[in-house]
């Protein structure tokens, strides 16, 4: 598929934001991106306007573009929403043995991919594989409304995960260990234990304080 120059810039810069290569609160200019991508400033300006409309940037005339940091409370709200959706999805999948078996196989394949990515230290690819691990659980739940809602969280999830790994590279192995345990609970169809386990996993990964109701 052929994309316009503005679309290419939009995709490239958004990926830089989601992967953490362009961290929150950093200022960038149209000129920097135009030079990087060997394009004129016009498509860069169009892409920046689109990214601003989506809330990823804040534009300042003659100064550049600010990468909008993760907002106060965003991590808390995202984690809470994800836990509710994922736990319900496990509960639903557990009632259909064939679906649960297929999901367990998909999660094992994803874990193998995560291991390979972690070994080469590709944080951007790992954050995408991490998001795919959790999205597979939701898709197996069979509720298209929840799946669509969860898809809207994927970009926030990727950005938060990349930020966590940049803050503490040791999170790579911690995330994979947690995912293995979560995969075991999914394979067992144990939604009651999966719920608090996935909440603890997400709060620890994203540097949130333990919560007393995570039981």
C-alpha cells in the first residue's frame, strides 16, 4: 500500500512516541523530522496537526511541538479498565473449552516471540508483543464491543510499557515471568485468580503503588 508523505510522517512520529524514542515533555521541530525523513516541512506540518488532534502533541508556533506526557491518573485508569476487560474475557473463554485451548496455544506462541525480541533488546517490538499478548486474551472473550474498547487502549499500553522498560530494563524479564504465570492461569480457566494476578502485574510494571483491594 502506498501512503502519502504526510501519512508516512504521521506513522513514523507516532511510532517514535509509542516506542518511547520520543519521550513525554520533549520538544521537537518540523525541521528535525523533515531532515530525518528527507521530506519538505509541508507533510510534517500536516502530520503534526493530526498528532495534536489525537492528543499526542501540543504545537507552539515558532517553537516546535511538545510530546504530551502521560497525564496524571492515566496509568491508573488504563490499568483498571484493562483488568476488568481481561478478567471478563478469561471468564468467558473458560466456558468454551475449544476457545480456551486455542488461546493457551496463542499465548505460548506469543511468549516465544517475546523471548526472541527480548534477547535482541528491541523495546519497541517488545512493547508491541506485550500488547498483543493481552489483546489475544480479550479477543478470545468473544465480545466485539469489549474488543473494540480494548483496542483503543493498545496505544496507551504500548507507550506506558516502553516507558517502564526505559526506566528499568530489568522489567523485560519481569514482564515475561509474569506473562508465563498469567498464561498458566488462562490455560486453567481460572478467572478468579487471573483477575488479581493481572492487576498486580500491571501495577508493578507501570510503577503504581500496590492497592489494598487487589485480592
